[in-house]
């Protein structure tokens, strides 16, 4: 018709899956988003933003964190915690008859209990890097926002692991559906 200078298809766009969490936006989480602040190097990160446009994880994936436990009431982690479907919290019973009393979010292999609360901080830090929730009142975001974290406490408050506790943590994780086991330790 000669009425148009240029024509193109009506492309489909969508908003980027970039989180609003403070530490991501301000560049503190430089491993996820390196803006070159201070001594940083622009782009020296894991390109999380590009990955998040594809997936932000799945609540069907359970990651067992073999570490010092997880602060499972932490604002950025409480919604990410795996929950044992056969256990009733705080009733002092082994409801699912797996040998662990009140193992709602995992186990503490060090003392033989169902309470894997972190008393060192390392396991909580590792868990946050992997799976802290996004776009909430928390400050950080994890690489996989929608993952489920199972706390497998195998170190004491000083960060010391016994091989037998690690084995027990692995066995529990496998028996309870972990898809991935993470162990940030050396020896």
C-alpha cells in the first residue's frame, strides 16, 4: 500500500526473571551479578540472570546439605526447607518410624537427633547461596529460588566432621528422596 516505511512481526517479550532482593540489586551478591563495583570485574559472575530466564529451579528437586545444619527459621530459607511428610513437628515421636524423632527438616547426625539447626553458620550460608528465596522481604537470593533444602547436620559447632556422621547424613538423604547431595568440606 506504500503506507508503511517498515514492518516486522509482532514479537513476544516477557519480563526478565531478575529478583528484587536487596543484595542482588546492590551488587553485594557479585557471584550472581558482578557490576564491576570496587575491584570487581563486570560480568565475572555465573550469568544467573540469563539462567533465570530459563529456570529458577523446581520445588520437586531436593538438595541435601551435608554441613553444620541449616537455620531453618531464617527468613530467606524457611519457605525453601524440605519437610518430611511422615513426621509431625515437636510431638516427641518418631511418626514415620525411620529411627529419628521429629526429623521435620532433616537430621543432626552429630548428636543423633531430628533437629538439624545450624550452630556454626556455614551450612546456612551454603544453603543461602544454593536456594535462598527470591522477591520477598529477605536480603539475598539463591541460585535456585524454588529448590527444597534438606538439612543434614554432620559437623559440630567447630566445623569438625566425623566420617560416620557424613555416612549417616548421606544414607538419610538418599532414603528420603534427595536428588542432589552437597558437602562443603575438606579432609
